């Protein structure tokens, strides 16, 4: 490693397994709430089956709990609360009916088992300081991601790229592999701002072609920032060239006069000062400095002699100025030496744009087959979908060239679960969940609906970006209509985003039935409205139940991330591994990165 400082201490495997054990005890009782499908809320009487409390009571407690999750109001658990075990909390669920009986205890336990309160997260500030920070001047200091990304993506890319660059510096590495690179936001920023050699791998040809087009645009964007000061000087050069023509004509007349009128020895200096009064000595000095800084052969004469002076355009990349601008330079002949200098300067100034590649990555992917010049590198992924996040960690542990990993996963509902369908024959050997030995031995399963619930954003709800209660209510009532009027108890087809296109509940129902292939004409509007009026007073049940899911969501995410961290702790070749909170959870709810470095042999 390039640096020698000790990395921050992290919990060992035994400590993490103890945390997992307590979390699993809670989730064994609580997961039925997350696994209940909102679509079936009324058809299967979910509230009555799972909650033994009035919905308004539940809402009041949970709204207060969510308010404490606001960034400005977040309160860490007290030492007594932190040290307590789940068995020390008041009874949450009834032992006989398994219904929720204490929403206060439910909320407190869910908070206890969140990543932040378990004390298993490494602060990003501490990690960056240990890695050596990001103090030295970078290739593209002026590159501003918010000029070609939205606010969310800009926030994510800036935070993650700073950590990746610090990891690369720490390990003495210049190559980065970005898996699931998508449109190439992270890849291009790493290469433009930090000069890293990045390969962006995505399974979608569309994304790869789109990334190549963005490369072209970003290259142009980079040149605008990187050559802005040079362009200012080139404007002066063009002005000087025009003045030079005038100067040459006057000098020619002066030469004729000198032949007959004893031309003074210092007259050429006079012409320079008389006809270029706007160019001061300091400006000329600045031009010379720019030339020398860019490693172009300098003219050593004490005075600025226009016949021999360098051209400022030679300092710019080949495509920095449009050809039409070059053609306006009068009588300008470029020597072979000048052309070679321009080529050299162009290569020096060209940005190292990343290389987008198309490939479907699995845990068994051979990187040498994808990347010809594979060397010691980091593997990274920003919001890698489903199984790609765990597969990234598996590739990291199995390939000697990969010295470090920084992975932020998402789309937990797309994870493959080994024990979700135990009776179903499947030849798959490597599953997205679980990864660690402890959860494999427990044959632990979350279920798809629970993994979907893990994607809910408690912090967003806390700041007023609440759940779309009315649209969920519409869908749940629609399901009861489908069951009663069409005799369909299970409907696997998705309605989609019809709510936003509907003017009323009857309009929503008719459009949904049509999309599902059902005859909406046989259903009078009066019947549709009867269902609406029947369930409208019970909308608070649905709202309260979904709030229970929101409060529980961080616990399910904690289980998934702890599984990945424990997997890394089990590997003998890993020197250091941690969970790091990278993003503001309001801007980017999937905000935790799994970071690890290998031992150096």
C-alpha cells in the first residue's frame, strides 16, 4: 500500500454475528408485517389479522417516531437503550395471536436495530482522514458534476468518487472497474476529475452506447473547463496576428525609408510599442509562463520579436478552436515542428475518458476476458441492482488483481434468495442472499415483499415526502372489486402508473380493468363508488400499516448489509472491511457502501 497509517477499527465477525442474532429474533416476529402485500390489504383483512390496536393510535406513535428520524432531530439511543437486548424491551407481539400489541416497543426496537444505532458503521470523515484525504491538486478541479447530472446523482457521484480516489491513492492504484456502470456518471467523473483509468461494465448495450455518446459530450465539456484560461490567451494571439499584418506593412515601408534616411537601430522596438499599446509587459510575461508550463519550446529572446515568437494556438488541443477560427489567422504557416508540438500538447491535455464495455457480470465472470489490460485495480459499483452487488463482492474476493472494493447496492427485491422456495428445484449455486455462513446455517429467508419493503425510505417520510397513500388505497380497493366482480383471487399482472393518469376513482378502475384485460363495461359506476365509500373510512388502516413497514424497513436493510459485511469478515485474505454511510439518506436512501481492502503480500 502507498500509505501506512492504520485504518479505523471495525467490529469483528463475532460481534457482528451477535448483532445479527438479536436482529433475527426481532424480525422473526415482525417480518409478517413487511411480507403482507398492500394489494391484498382489504381482500385478506390484513389489519385485523396482524394488529391488535386502533389505526389512529398506531399512526400517532409512528409519526412521532418518524419525526425523530429527521436529520436535524435525530437522537441516538441512550446508553441504557443501546445496551439492552430485545428481551429486555416490553412485549411487542402477542404470544398466542402474534398480533402487534405495543407500537411503542415496536418503534423503539426497530430504531435499536438500525445500522446507525448498532454502532457498526464507520464514519466517512474518519475513513477519509485515515486514507490520507484528498488534498493534492487533481486533473479536473473545475469539473462540476451538477452541470451534467441531476442533484441526486451529483451528490452520489461526488461523495463516492472522493472515497474511491482516496482508496486508489492508499493502495497505489490507477485502474478502476465500475460494474453496473449504467450511463457512466461515476466512471466519467472518476476519470475526468481524478485521472483514474476506468472501465465501466454494463449488461445493457443501450447503456453502453449511451455512455459512449456521453463520453463525447463530456470530453467537450471538460475541454471548456480545462482550456478556459488558454482560450483567453489564444484570443490575444489572434489579435496579435492581426496587428502583426499591420506591423509588417509599416515595417516594410520603414525599411525603404531606412535605406534613404539612416533608420535608427531601436526603431523596431518603437514599432512594437506604438502599434501594440494594449499588450503590457505583464501580459507578455504571462503568455511566456503559460508556454513554459505546458512544456512547449520557449523563445529565449529578451524582446518579443514577431517573426520568431511562438503561436498561442500551438498550446491548445487540436480541436479546442473551430477550424473556421484557424482559417481567419492571416498568412499563418504552421511548420512541422509546430504541428508536432500541437500533437504533443493535445495528448497532454486530452482527458482520460473511461472505457464503456458491455458484459453481463456474474460471480464467475473472468475479467481478463473482458478487459485486456487488467492490472491491480479497485472494483466499484454505485447502486448495483439485485444480485450484482453480492456478485461484486464475490468477484473481489476471488480475483487477485482486485485490491479493494466499494459497493453500494439497491433493488433488494431483485435479490435471489436461496431459501425462499426450499421445495423448488434450482441449479443456481450462488445466491444473492444470504452470503455469510451464519445466515446460511440458519436457512434465513426474508421474502420478496419484505425485501421490497427494505427499499422504503424512512428519512424521506420523516421530512414530509410521505407514502402515496391514496394510490395504494385505490389499488387495494380495486383488488376487492376484481375478486368480487370477476372471481379472480390472485392477479399477477401489474396495473402500473395509472393513478397519475386518472381523474377519479371510477376512471382509475376502468383504465386498470382494461389494462388487465377485463371487461369494464359490465361494471356500473354506482357499484364502483359503493366500493370506494365502503373502504374510505378504513383508509387510515392502510396508512398506519404502511407506516409500520416504513419504520421496519431499516432493520431489513441492516440484515442484508450485515450479511455482506460478515461474508467479507469470513474471508482470510481481507485486511479491512466496513460499512460506510456515503450519502444523505433524504437525497439517496440507499446510502451505505460496503468497503474492503485486501492484505498486501
